[in-house]
């Protein structure tokens, strides 16, 4: 068993615009089970951050507890990180974000972490539109504690031990839409072509960007009859569109067939291009997205891609009108206006 | 692309860069692992079987394996493959008992080997155990050929040479030393079933410039002079020496001069430094012994005063290259340069010479007096006569001579049994899984970052005082171990099983050198372009799987694979396995030799 990665990299691998190689965005060698979907998602995060020329020290990785929540160790070794308590990633991220709005926040969670113990936290962070990317590594089970069904396990899904899930599964995408989340997407760990641009767009989105990534647990939930296995997902996946993210400094170079694509411009000028968009629905319209999701469910499809985006998103700081300067940079002078000012205020009430 | 046929032994053979580049295809990574495991005898025997002269080659090999070494493509320098061989030789115990033990049952065939260099000795070693009666002729009093007459003792101690030459002679070879063969016709008249010519390229070139005749007493021809020194007919040289030439022979001549009286020794080369033929390490060693190398100076004239050599006048030139890279030396117009010298050694090349082969024996000669020899069978146009080593295709090196010897021995064996020489036995190959348990391998898969270790040298003053003191001290066991750990185990192959893969991407994600890509199939050019990392090294193959369920294929660029096994460790279904590939080149003696395990 290898405990470290060789230091050598491919000599012909390019550097990104700020001079980093992909290796500079990697973490230590994973200790997850071989073939775990979570590792693919980590790799997609690495690739996305490399491609958007992110400065690693400007990002904070936040997580709770679970195999999924361990992954921040396996990407972005040069970034900040906080591995919090089970289900508490959203509140810790909220605190961090309020204290320092200058960082990019990338939260990673599991379906147990988010849909059971952390459900209350998930709900509130979504409705508050906290400026963060929230990646849910969704394997339908509690991987770390040996594969018990989680709250996202689909009704009727068969566990490794052979039992059928008698409960309704929570659809976190449907829930996020209901809560008014401003960026909602679903993807599959085995489809990096889609996942990487989604992560890039999510990181650029001002507000709460939620990606539910189906991520098979090879050890406990990749059996026949499981609806979160590699095979099942591959058979039922239905992409809503081809998806690309074009950062501000770049131009759209691909020639799309006329009328087939939709371009959404984000507040910073970067663009999201949705090509071959399924007919009669509009991802900028939350209700159209909700009905598309319901319809897919009815037809046994797993709808992936960018499901909803609100181009007018206003994140928590804007909603609350906090100062542009991060709170952690405010000095005593800024915060304490002095006795005279206090006196004058007090005097008003005399 | 079509799926790669890994059943073709040449596919994985090519992945083992060093072994593939070695003319004798020595299983390099296997012996390096044995050195790391302190199994020096086993490491020695693997070498002995392949290249016959591990101790000699571990000091003097031209090492074509090293420029090919994969490590040189992922960091600055290749593994010190050559000097590791010496570690095995230096630390081995009694290996003779593991060699074929005579007397061998005669097979009734008798062969003559003309010349006692590495090519002939290899033929002898391969055929003796099969029962051949072998007669070896050499003009000198001992075997070894140019390894004895040319390679100076400070690079190759006589004991090492004697030991390895004797392993072969002790197999019951009939030696005819001090016997210069004057006539091939006479040999053919005898009852030999086959004749092997391994007489080397024994004629040194001269440079008859004005003044040559008068100064002749102090102008020496490099290879003759080195042989004279080796046999102690020549014991000294003047204080001021000019060596002409830029190859390895020039380096040996100048360094030898420094040890037998030369104080102000210069190497003067007509062409630029970067065009010199000498190996970089030999140039370095010469420079380290305070020998300046002067370039762009073609000699014009030997200057003689009172009937004695005074020095040489050189013209000054510069090199210009045309669009085809062809070089022309153009006079700079500056005034000529005179360099003083008491003695001059000319080391500007060697030629083949076969004055002793009559022209009416059916042995055809082509350009430059080089015989017409088949590249596969080493047979000349006289079916009974085979050539190998420098005699066959011009001057090369010891390891090439050995490779020719193996090939010629196979041919001679086939020939003596009336079989077709072109239907040659296949190499022996084997693929063996290295799996010991989940994520546990039988080989040490960790990749260390250590840079190449330098071989310690003898103190300069001491080594210059006596031409028999060996300059290189060799790696000790600890350094040898550390250097051995740098080997990437390229013979442990990544073997892919399409039907097992569930396309989880884990192998692609973990691979430290981005070798693996799952993608749509395409033409080779196009695939090379769109892999995770561009596959620009066209000499390295792409390993392509059958089509996977998602209609993609797995494509692995072999170029910079570290053989770290991480892909196989991260694979949930063991679709990747690490398997050791053993490739043993066809040899006449294979059946008889004790294969080192
Ligand atoms: C100065 C110098 C240094 C070298 N250093 C290296 C080195 O470091 N590493 C390396 O790999 N290679 C080196 N080489 C090259 C290497 O020595 C030869 O390529 C190699 O020895 C060739 O082997 P061979 O078996 O073909 O013949 P040789 O080694 O040349 O042996 C041929 C033998 O046949 C004898 N012979 C010739 N004609 C007759 C005849 N008619 N009858 C009887 N005997 C005859 C010759 O005297 C000689 O002993 C060096 C060469 C020179 C000149
Ligand atoms: C407060 C608390 N309760 C329970 C646990 C036990 N526990 C650890 S991980 C886990 C579930 C993890 O499931 P999920 O978030 O889906 O992560 P996965 O391992 O599947 O990626 C549980 C219940 C805990 N660590 N802390
Ligand atoms: S238990 Fe499941 S979720 Fe956890 S590492 Fe293993 S495969 Fe991944
Ligand atoms: S052994 Fe596998 S993981 Fe390691 S470098 Fe080669 S292909 Fe990549
Ligand atoms: S790790 Fe194994 S199963 Fe996964 S993609 Fe690679 S070869 Fe296929
Ligand atoms: Mg889970």
C-alpha cells in the first residue's frame, strides 16, 4: 500500500495562467476505498481550480464528518481548511464567511452529513444564500460507518445486505429549489466532462451554489439493485444540456447551432453556456426547473446538469448590507467610534 | 487505434527502456532489485548470462541503456545502471559453482574462433556447454582482445579482466595464443565445422602531414601505443604531449600519458567541443586530470628541428552547419597556432583490416574493407564463416560485440545441425503478477526522489602516480542500495483487463504522471494530442484497451509511467495488475545455463 505519491509529474503538463501546475492543486494520497466516487469528485475539484487559475490560499475547504467530508485532505493542500463536526459544515462556513468575505468557500458534505444530522443546517444555509459552493457527495449511504441507508437512498433501492429501502428518499435538488437556492445542479462523479465546468461555474456564482453529485460507494452501495451504483446511474442518467463555463477573461469560441444554446451571464461577466437544452424549459425559471425535476423522477430519469440559476442572485452580505471590508479586518478604531460619539448618541435620548 | 496486442513479447519488452536499449538485452531492473536485496550473486549471474562480462562492463560499458532510461525523462539523470552492475560484481561470492560445469559431453562439432575479444569469447561461452570443441586464436599472449590491449588498467584492473575471461576459458576452450592467423585458407582447410571471425578493427589511422617522416619516432598511433603500454613495451612518454582526436581512444591516450611521464598533456580536436565523439563522462575524467581540451584546431604540419619533433602547427577554424545539419569547418583567417610537443599520439579512428583473408574464399567484402555480413545471422557470403564484434560492421563497443556473439552462436549451432538460420528460437518471456495481497506488491513500488549518486573516485595525486591504480572506487553497498532504489522497475508492467473495468476513473485520477486517459477512440495522431497530457514522445507506445461499456477506451501513454502501481492500488476491481515481465534473449546456451531465479 502506498502512503505517498511520487513527486514526479508529467514533464509536458502545462502551467495555468498564474504559474501553477495541476499538481499544485492536489492533496495527499487518498485513504478512501479504491474506486470511490468521492475521489473522482476530488479530482474534478482539482481540475476546476487549476483551470480557473484560483490562487490556492484564497480558498477555504469546509467539511463535516464522513468519507466525503474527509476528501478536503485529498485536494488543495495549499488552501485553508476546516473539518468540523457532523452536519455542522454550513454553520461553520457561515461564521467563516461572515468574518472574511474575501475567501472563496468550498463546502463538501455527504448525504448523511447533509440530509440527516445536518438537515437543519442545510436548509438555512440555502435560504440565506450564503456565498459558497456546496458539493454533496451523494452515495445513498453512510459510507464511513459501513453503509447504512441514508436519507437520500431512493425508495426501493436494495442495500448490499439485500434489504429494500422502505422509506422515501429526500431529493436534495428538489429541496434546494424549494428553498430558493440560486444555483442548483446535479452531476455524476463518473462524468467529469460535465462536473468540472459545473464546479467552475459554482465557484464563480455569487451566492449559494449547490451541486448534488451522485458518487457511488464501491464498497457498500455499488451492488445490483442499488440506485446509486455505477451501472444504474449510467443507465438512467439524462443530461439536461451540454454545459460549459466561460470565465470573464475568455471568449466563447465554440460554434453552437443557432437557437440551440442559452447563455447566462453571471454578475462578474463570466458566462454559462447551455447547449442542446431540452425543449420547453428554462433553467433561469425556478418553477420550470422544479417541474422538469419532477417529470424526470416520474420517468425514472436522473436529471443532471445545471438545473437552476438565478442570475440576479444577491448573496448574504448584500442582503444584510455588511461592509465591503471583511469583518476580521476591522480594527478597534473602525469598530469603536470613541467616547464622544457615544456621548452624542446617548445625549439624543436624554 | 486497434487494441494493443500485449501477447506480442516485443510490446512489453519495449516498455523496459534500458533492457530494450541494451544490445544484449540484459534484464536490468531485475538485477537492480537483486542488488537492493543484497542478492549480489543472483544479480551477477543474471548479468553473466546476458552480457558475459559484468565486472568489466560495470566499469567500462558504453551504457546505451542509460540515455534510454525512463528516469531521465522524469528527472535530470538516469539510474547509474552501469555502475550498479559493478556493485554486483564487487560484492558477489563464489559464482563459479553456478556456471556450467565441464567437462561437457562432446557433440562432435569443432569450431574455430579467430580473435580473442569479447565477441569470440561470448561465442565460446555459449557453445562450449553444448559440447562443441572450440579453438580460439589470438595474436596476444592472453585473451580479452581490446579489453586487454586498449582499455587502460586505471579503468579496468587486470584481475577483473582475467577473472571474467578465465570463467570462459575454463569451460574447456582450446586456446592458441601468440598465434596470429596469417591465412583464412589454412583455417578453412582444417576440419572446422564453422569459423567465427572476431578480430576487431585493429588498424589505427595515421595522419601523414608534412614533417611526419622526420618526426616519426615521436609520433604514435593511439591503439598501437596503448597496446604497447598495456604489455609494458612502452613505459614512458615525453613531458609535453599532444593527443590528436576527440573520441574515447583520445581520452584513454591522454590519461595514460599523464601516468607515464606526461606533465603537460593536451587534447587537440579539429572540431567543436559539442561534436566530440567521446562519452561525456570520459571527457570529464580527462579534464579532471588537468588535461585541457582544445577545439577547432586541425593540425597542419609537424614541426621538426634538428631531426626531432618540436610540436604541431594548427589552423584555426570555426564550424558552420547547413540546413541539413551538415558541418563544414571554415578557416577563421586568424594566424595559425603552434603548440609544443615532445610526443604526439594520434587517436583519430580505427579501420577494419583483413590482410589475412584471401580474396578467393567466397567471403565478399564491401565498402571500407568491411565484410558482407547478414545482420540477423552474422553469416558471411561463405556459409561456414561468421563474423561478429568490431570485425563485422566496424568499431563499436564491448556490449555490442557480446550481442553479436550471442547471435552468432545461435546461428552456428543451427548451422552445425543443418537447420535454417532464419528460423530462430523465440526469446523466453514470462509475465508474473506481483500481487501479494490487497494493495501489496512483491516489488518495492515506492518512487524515491533521490538524484543520481556520484561514484567515488580515488584521490587524484595517487591515481596519477601509477597507471594500474583504478580511478573509480565504485559504489559501496550503501550507496549502491540508494542508487538501486532510484530504479523505476519498468519491467513490472501495468496490465489492463477491459472486462473488469467499471470506469470509475480512479486510476486516471491517481496517476502521478497523467499517463491514463479514458476517452473516445481515434487515430493515433489524434489520440496523442487529446490525452490528459499530450503524448509527444513518439518513440513510446500507447497502450489501448478494447472498447469499454461507455464506448470509450482506456489509453495509456507508456512514456513517463513510473510503474508505481498506484493505478492498480486504486482500482476497485483489479482491472489493473502489476506483472513482472521477464524477457530472456535467445541464446544458444539458454538451456544449459543455470537461470538465476
Ligand atoms: C582505446 C579504446 C578504448 C575503448 N574503451 C572501451 C570501453 O571503455 N568500453 C567499451 O565498451 N568499448 C571500448 N572500446 C571498444 C572495444 O574495445 C571494442 O569494441 C571491443 O573490444 C570489440 O570486441 P571484438 O570482440 O570485436 O574484438 P577485439 O576486442 O578487437 O578483439 C580482437 C582480437 O583479435 C586479435 N586479432 C586480430 N586479427 C587477428 C588474427 N588475424 N589472428 C589472431 N588474432 C587476431 C586482436 O589482436 C584482438 O586481440 C575501446 C576501444 C579502444 C580502441
Ligand atoms: C454527531 C455524530 N453522530 C454520528 C456520527 C457517526 N457518523 C460518522 S460518519 C456518519 C455518516 C456519514 O455519512 P455521509 O455523510 O453520507 O458520508 P459518506 O461516508 O457516505 O461519504 C455517521 C452517522 C458522528 N461521527 N458524529
Ligand atoms: S466506504 Fe464507500 S464512501 Fe467510504 S471511501 Fe469506501 S467507497 Fe467511498
Ligand atoms: S504505474 Fe499506474 S499510476 Fe503509476 S505512473 Fe504508471 S500508470 Fe500511472
Ligand atoms: S480504477 Fe479500475 S475500474 Fe476504475 S477506471 Fe481504472 S481500471 Fe477501471
Ligand atoms: Mg454518504
